[in-house]
C-alpha cells in the first residue's frame, strides 16, 4: 500500500468516525490495523526464523560437545572382536551425519533472507 493510499484510508477512517454519534473509539485500533495493514505477521515470521537459527546453532554446538564426551567415555573394543569394525563405522557415520546437520543452519538462514526480501518487495 502506497503512502497516498494509506493517507486516503486514514482519512476515510477519520471521516467515518467523526460522523458517528457514539462509540467513536470502540474498535478503532482493530479498524486501523486492518485498513492500513499494520498487522505484525511478517515481523513474527522473521523473528521465529531468527530464533530458530539461534536455537539450532546452540543445539549443534552442544551436540558436538556431548558426542565428543560420549566418544571419549566409550571403552575401546579389542581389535580381535567382531564389533571393532562396527564401532568404527558407527562413529564415522555419526560424525559425517552430524556434519550434514550444519547445513540446516544455512537453509534456515536462506529461508529468512528470502522471506525478508519478499516482504520488502510487497
């Protein structure tokens, strides 16, 4: 909505409310928010995305410390045991899989940027 359209809509609200006999201020806030498009839905979505980004980053950072502690606390399996290769495979798969989780941060950041650009254009 352009500035001229907003001014015209505001004038319409003022004119309509000025000619009312009573209850001029009842529901004024909702009418202004609806007419001028002042809802905070766009800001809320960006806030949620930024909060999600921070939460995911914290979870990943804490997860690295936890996985490292678990790996050092695990007893070493004897090389002659059939489970020796399995333990190595599980550790390697967990490390490589956890490395892919960091890509989620990039996806959340890209989604927030695309949403912000889209809301600026509209």
